[in-house]
């Protein structure tokens, strides 16, 4: 009989603990954090696409499903979810990176549109040429993009943008600084929005040094 009472007592304790922790481990707060200040999206939109419900169990959250759900909501690949973190007992943080439009490039086989890319060539957006804001985008001339940016040339251009970032210009500042880049297999011509123009030689191996030389020349030119 005593064993029976002990078993019942243990059972009651387990039920009580499950009830207590079940209530403690319910999601009561969802935060969205961006790697940089967002331009065309906001935290409320990201939260809505996540379909996370307040009151859901934090233990049953499937980070991979939520990540895919959010990213699939942006057909142009504008948002990358870099991480989803559960902060026990009841908070979830969604970390995002926005791929902000930076470049306009001719679209292969379609002369009426521009492909719009970010500095890392992750954005997959197309707009009519008449609607492209070339006052805010770097026009890439002498190149066309087909179905992918995964080519040696676009990887080289990404190295150019990264090198300028190392010089102190983030991607947004680069778009305000550079009006156009004219591509040639042996040289590049860069026109700034202030009207400064320079043509310089490069190779895929020396593009970092070449663009730094261009920028230093720009800074020291009266």
C-alpha cells in the first residue's frame, strides 16, 4: 500500500513539473535582428512569414522549417536567414541579412530589362529598364547575365567590391560613389557620380590591388 502511495505521489510531482515547465517553455517573444539596417523589409514582415505563434512550445520549434519558410517568401532571394536561436525559457531570435540592390546589369536575351544584383550577387531581381533607378545603382556595362551569377567574372567583381569595402566604403556607400563600371577582359573603366573617370588594367589575381590603386588615385586627384 505504501508503495502505491509513493507511486501516486511521484506521478503527481511529474505532472506538476510538466505543467510548470510546459508553461515556462512557451514562446512569448520573437525578435528579428538584421546584420545591417533593413532597406525594403521590416521585422514585422519577417515575423509574419515565420508563422511562429506566441504560446507555441519552444522545444517543438523547427529552426530549419522556419528558415526555409521565411526565405521562400522572397522569390528574389532578398532575405537570407543566417540563424535562428532559441533563448530559454521563452524567446526566439531570428537573424537575417538583406540583399540590397546595388548593381544593374543587362539581362541576356532580354534587351528591355536589367538584372538587379547586390554586391555579393545573391539578389535575383529583374526590372524594366525604364523602372531602374540608375541614380542609386551602379550600371555594369560590357557584361550580360544569364541564369546565374556563379561565373568567374562576377566573382571577380565581388572581389572588387570587397576590396573597396576594406578601404572604408560599405556597399551602400559604393553605390553612392560609383556611377558605372565598364568591363573589358583586360581593363575596367570606372566613372564616379562626381564625374571622375579612370581606366586601369587588372587580372583576376590583381583586381584587389588594382581597385585600391584606383581609389587612392581618386582621393589624391585635385
